[in-house]
């Protein structure tokens, strides 16, 4: 019968579809998680700038100017 031939040829494609979709879902979750963590974490450049200001290496005018440039 025709459905037996289709089943034999299409069986492996369907067997690979499940794991492929699972990998796609895992990759999407990891990507979203990475973007969220990256957006929440403070910038390292701003931290360095604050440390330099606290140590007195730069004055308030220079601190504000550089902070404004770093924050886009």
C-alpha cells in the first residue's frame, strides 16, 4: 500500500524533528537569558570611571562628560 512506502521514507525525518525542535527551543532560551543578564549587569567602563572619580584622578566635569559619552 502507498502509506507503508511513505512511512518508511518519512519516518527518519519525523524522528529527527523532535530533537531538532528541542535544540532550537534550548538555544532560544539561552539567547534570551544571555540578553537579559547582559542588559541588567552594569557596564564595566562606568564602574572604572566611578573608581577614578572616587580616587580623585578626574574632576566632576570630566566624570560627567565621559559618563554621558558612555551611556549613549
